[in-house]
């Protein structure tokens, strides 16, 4: 396949929304974000206004890498990268627990990253 036909194929995939964008993977060590934490968040009520307010605040938090509304025993699962536990503790107190509707959090600090990928099998 020639370079021009390859670029054309990529262009078509982008136009169709198959390719959503491109990213560079930064080593967390060099960004001073070595601590990986998952947080379960339970809201005090599950109304559309609280969902909207919570989502808006989470989107403005650069420490949050991912946030997913889930079905089950809690409402959201949040993935956070921080410098260290002291930085996470400050983030928890100053940002997470004061967000609209947050009733309870459960923190899980990652001891070892066994698999971390964003590559989808095709």
C-alpha cells in the first residue's frame, strides 16, 4: 500500500469516527504522577441535576484520568494519578468529597500495574 493510499484510508476512518484521535503515552514517573488510585464514589441521591453537576466538576479536574458511571454498589468509578499519597489525600479532601452529591468514597491505591492498555483488538 502506498503512503498516499494509507493516508487516504486513515482520513476516511477519521471521517467515519472510527479513529477518534491520537495520544502520546507519557511515563507517569516523568510527570510526577506515579501513584495510581481508583475511587468508588457513592452519591447521596441519584437525580439528573446531581449527575450533571458531579460530571461537570469531574471534567474540570485534571487529576482525574477516567470517570465512569457504573451499575452496582456505587455510582462512579474514578481513576486518578497523583504524585504521592499526601497529594491524593489533599485531592480527596479539597476536591472529591466536596463535589455535589458525594456521600461516600472508597479508595484503592494500586500496588502494581499488571496490564494497562488503550489498544482495542480489531
